[in-house]
C-alpha cells in the first residue's frame, strides 16, 4: 500500500496532485479502519461463510477469519471469549443463552444428507428411511443386500458386502441434527443412543468435521456417512433419497430443503428452531438452521458491531452466494427476527449497539 501511494505521488503532475492526494488519503483511511474479526465453530456452513468473507473483504476491507472446528468447539470458544463470534448447528436453549450471556441467531439453512460409496449407484437411486438408517448406525443392519434395504430398492442390484459406517469424531452440530432425526425415527436409537453433539456410537469409525467424513466415504468402498448437502455436492459423493414425514421419497436439493424451512417458528425465544421431519410433502426430512453466537455484553463494542454488520450484509446482500453454494437463505421474516435479536446486544451502559440502516 505504501509503495503504491509513493508511486502515485511521485508520478502525479502538479495540476492533478490534489486529486491524487485525496485518493491516497482515502486509501489510507480505508486501510486504517479495516478490522480483522475472528469466528469459529460449525463445519457445515464453512463454505458459505468463507465465500461471504472473501466478498465482504473485497467490498469493505474488513477480514473475517473463520475456523471450521465443529459446533462444540465454536461454543467453547465463544464462552471463553477467544473469538468474536461462535457458530453452531446445535441450537442452544434460551435459558442456557441467558445463563451464559449470549445471543443466538440463525445465519443460513442447510440440509444433512446420507452419502454412500456403492459401485454403480448414482445420486438419488438408493432409497432409505430414517428407521433403516437408525438400524445401520445401531449395527443391526450390517449388509448392503439386507432384505429391508432390498425391499425399498427392488430395482437395484445391491452388493453382498458389509456396510462400512462413518460418523463424526468431534463434537458436531451436524451430529446433533442427525442424531435428533434418528431419535425421531427409531425408539431403539432414542433409548440406546439419543441426541447430542457427541454420542456413544455403537459402530463405525469417525472423521473430523464434514471434511473428514467426506474423505472417509470417498476413500472407503461400501461406506455410508452423513454430511451437509454442499459437502456432498462439492465432493461428488452419492446421496440417497429419503422417505420424509409425508411418506414421500425425496431428493435433497434447494427446493426440498426450502420446503422444510418455510413455516419455521422464527420468533421463538433464542430462535433455536429445529426443522427435522417437517410435514410438507416436498420437504427434505433432515434440515437445520446454522446459528451464530454473540456476547450479550461484548468486551469490544466496535468489534461486535462489525460482526453484526457483516452478517447483516450476508443476510441481505450475500444471498446470491448462499444459493450459488446450495444453501438456503433465511426467509425475510427470519431476517427481521434476527435484527430484533440484535437489540439485546448492549454496551456497558445497557444501550443497544446495533445501528439499523
């Protein structure tokens, strides 16, 4: 930056010197005002957060450094106040947020999909159900040609091979969404394993982050895992169809994921909505919002304000990036609810720091 300014000043002719000086001062002011912000947490929204950050930096000069480390890590980091914002696919209860002085709001809607590595099987050809997935992850269905799977897929030649089960190894909001879905689909899963960011897996091997699960499934023949939909697409993995709550086998796509989010109760305290098994006929059955966590009384008011400005830009101007990456933007009622949530974030005098445009 300094060398560029010196070059402009040296080469400028006297009559345009004033213009050059004005431009140089503007560049210096922009550089001086640029802020580096840090966030950490859920891996499932990482692709869209990263692309939002790159475009926002291009437009404003502000840097958003986001580390994909899992929802559990994001929650721990924001509790320790070592980052400017945390991210989690696991919606936290309103009472817990109050206890720890945090505000939660959704940033994007996403789908979680089963992915398989079966020779000759293309995306959407294999049909599964929630109860079958639960039996696979409980270790009760162990072969791909099991009669229950074959009964759902009479036209497919399923291999007589052991199912290689892959799950998350870290504390994960994706696991929370997945295990919540299995708990709704199976009494056996609900009683033996339950719902959580980290569970006691009966079978399988773990990969760290959506990235790790994708790598394992891609590498291991006859594997099954679960991923955020964008990771399945970008890694050229084979997703399955699933029977939804209406009994309809559906593919994961922006239409089916959007159908699950259409009627969500966004005004719920803490905005911790769960979107699994929505009743719409077109709805994909494993859907979640990914959430951002901010301190209610931040130590650094200006940094907290800049985080909100970034996410305001993302929710209103970054929606093209969101849909390009196969995520679902928040509907307008949810964006308005987010802005209301931000009024809870206050300075040391108890005054709201959000400045609506």
